[in-house]
C-alpha cells in the first residue's frame, strides 16, 4: 500500500550567512566558515493511512524540524517528499494546495499559535471560509459543530483565546486544525504543557477523533509514556537522524539501539521507588558540528572503534524493526542480546 | 525525631482584603533530617507558593496571613529581614525550575559563586574560589577549574541547572527547596541530575523538599509524598502508601490519568472537569465537583485531616484500599 506521506533522504540544514565584517575578515584570509546547523540529515520515513506514528527524541534532535518539513511548512534542503506516492515538488498548484490543507499541525503552546486579537469563531472559521469549504453564512454553525466535537461550549465562540484555560486553548487549536478536513495531523508536543488530568482528556480526544474522522497522526513528543500509549509505530531520532524505528510493542519490549535502551531505562515511572539512577553520560552534541561516524558514540556505553569512523546504516533487525547500530553487524554483540539477558 | 522544617497551617493570600485569593490555605507538613519530601500538585495548586512562603520570597500583593514556619525550631514567619537573609542561601537554599532565575547573565560563574560564599562567610577570596570549584566538581561539571571563568550562556540547560545546584550546595545547607528543577530538562539529563541530588542528599544528610507535578520523578526520588489540591495538602504519607494505596480520590485520579497505567490504545481515565479558580472554589471540599466518591456531606463542611499512623488525608470518603 502506498504510504500517505513519505520522506526519502529528507535533509534540512539551517545556514547562518556571514555578515559584512566576517566576509571582510575572510577576504583577508581569516578562517571563517558559514555556520550550518544539521537539523535533519537523510531521514527516510513513511506514514501509512490511519496509523499513529510516534516520533521521539530529546531537545535538539530535529524531531520538530522533521515534523515541519513533513507538514510542508519548511521546504527540505535535500531529499524527496511524497504525498500519496507523488513527489510534492512536481505537484500542480491545485494539488499542492490540497496537500497543504490535508496536512495540519497542532503546536505545543496554543498561546503562540492562536492570534490573541481574534475571536474563536474567526480562529477556527477563517480558513474553511477562505478555502471555500463552507459558505460565509454557514460559518457560525460549522464552528459551533467543531467546538462541540472537541468538547468546547459553542456559546463561547465570540470569546478571545486568553479567556480560556490551557487545556481549552489546546482544544481550540485542535478544532482549528480539523476545520479544513485534514487527513494527517502533525502534533508537535501538543500535550506536553498540560497537567496530567487535562493531558489525559486531550489524548482521549485525539483517539476519538482518529476513529470518527479516519485521521492519521504524526505524534511528536519527548514523553515516552504518552508516545507508548498512543502510537502504532515509533521512530526515535538522535542528532538529526532516525536511529531506530519499530512497531510500538516491539519498540518498548525489545529495543535494539543502545540509545533507545538507555532512554527507556531512564524513564521515571510511578512503579519505581527510590530507585538507583544509571544515567548515560554527557549531553547531545551540537548539530553545528556533529561527531563523525555514529553521532551517539561519544555517549554510548558499547562504542567500538568503528563507531567513530563509519556512519551505521538503518538496517532491519527483526520484522518491521529497523536500527542503525554497528553492533548488529556482529552477531555475537547484537545489542538486543543484552536486553534479552 | 526533630524536624528540620515544620510548617503549620500556612496561609498565603493574594489580592485585596475584600476579595482574597487563597493560593495557600492551611498547609501543614514537616521534613526530617536526610528526608526527601515530594510536594506534588497540578498548576495552580499552590505548591510553588508554599515553597516561596517558607523562605519569605512571596512578593506583594501576596502575603503570608497565617500559620507558622519553624526551621530548626526558629519561627520564620514575620522574622526580621536580617534574620531571613542570614538563613537564606546559608541554611536553606532554593533551586528554581529556570536556572536563569538564579544566575546573573552578565557575570561569570566564578564571580557569582565567590559572591555567594562571601555573603555568609568571612573567608579569603582564594579559599572561596576553591570552594566554588569543588562545588562544581561535586555536581558533575567536567573540568571545573576552567568552567569557573565561563558565563551562564556558555552552558547548556542541564549544565546551568547543575551550576544552580552547586550554588545551593556552597554552604552545605540543612534544607533545600527545589521547585520543578528538572521539568525543563531532557530525560537523560534529568536522570543525571536526580542521580547527583540523591547522592548529595545521602552524603550530607540534607533535608529536601522536591516540588513537582511529575509523579514518576517523585516516586523515584522521595521518601514521603504530600499531594496538594486547591491550596491544601489533601493527602500525605510514605511514598509507597500514597502511590500504591491512595486514600484521597484526587490522588487516585492523578494516578489513573497517567498513560502508563492504561494499556496501549485503551482510553485513559482523566479526572473530569478542571481545577477551580482560587476565587471560585466550591464550598466544603474543593475537589467534590470532580470527585467520583463525593456525597452530600462533602458540600456542607470542609474535611479535617484524618490521621492513620504515618499518613493523613482530608476526605469524608477515603478509599477502602488505604485502610488495608
């Protein structure tokens, strides 16, 4: 089956150009280069119709940038983006508009994504009206039905965002995304800022909407607990690359990559009391200057000489389970053998 | 056992006399030497204001209107500013969620740390500098000698929080109040910080009040837990009692809402509704409008604390599992 959306070798770099003084200095022989942030490097990703794909990783790993590239907000520096099997770069204007509407994004902080000077009715109703999905006279009813669907009282549709609580504002963001009848929703840390009890309400709403409207989600989060609950498949990123991807059950039960293993072990749980922490050393390196070979090798407890020389490829290690680790090339040292023991 | 910190009926209100906002409304707890107390609650429950009130850090219009804060037997509520100044940073230290609340962005780490040492101790500068360096090493900052000269913006978020903790440790305080210190950090960095904090608390016998909304973090760190809702501690006790056999329906609700407790794909069980605004709390028990166990008696009066061994709760209908 053709995936709903697919990225092949997706790469996104951010370049800071030189200012006048630096250009002058370089002309005079100083060793100054442009600074390039390697946010996303050669990512292959495919999301199938109807599934929830969880994308996890720590701050600065490039998961939000990848989400924005897939949502069509940021053009990729390199690589192909395919929508229903067709290259987005080659789409006609009309088809590209259709794809833009079909992929919607919900952000972490609704206060910075909702215009504070607009009323809820305009925040939710403007896009479908402009794109001709509803007639001007029907906007009021349309917005009311959307608000009802996401659990907001339609009587509040003439209010401003600041008159709502954090959880309600996130519901406004969800209603706004739904207003243009999307197929794929990219949720970027959409429940991370919410209190536990409110977070559970919003997660339930996401799952209900998925069934009612046949939605597909790319669910980006640093919270492994939430991702474990909601996802069908999971991918984990480290310094711009996907290092492991698998079905959710497999991912959490039999992680392969040493980074995944370490991250899952450090996840605080209410079941572990006064436990010993065995943190992985160091911090995520700067994407300005990624280490050679496997980017995780400076922190990896099982690093070998080859790890600092060659970049490991993402290879299958089990059914529908891919991992990028040199240990998999040495059967005696398979990383999974440690977790199984 | 003598408590390092004893808080009794603490009330911190905001707003005007006619319409007070009761952010903290009768909070009582105590922390013993070497003990880690997890103070848990959702946004707006008053947990941070409780922490600020202990150190007299609440800014007007907020004010402590009632209750006592006894630190090693000494009353801190209404104590003269000079007394509080001698205790803050020396005997009681505070760590904030955002380390930039502690650090001055335009001064080097060395300047700030040496100043913190000299604020309380009359030592030669070189010795103060050595203490600063040792404190940085203690919290796991590599090559502390060189890092002393760096400025806060040259550190990552996790390293900045380590510096803030190092400053808190400079005087080997008897009590540390930590307000969501790892909330903004990644899992691996959070784990590193929790590891260091646990090690240091054990080594120095410090008492620790760890304020957090994250039950997972509190479970893995704390000896005892106090759960706050709407300005009050609704339940407190040993970490196993509270998390395995909660007495208060609110604690049960928080635990049930965690994604980890449901199976994948199953619906989560959130607490219905949302926390009431502090100006519009229901009569009687503030949680009754969201509570599955509430009866008519819950609206009539506020539940007083019920004691059972080491734990206590404020509820007319405590869950049966707590008694077992």
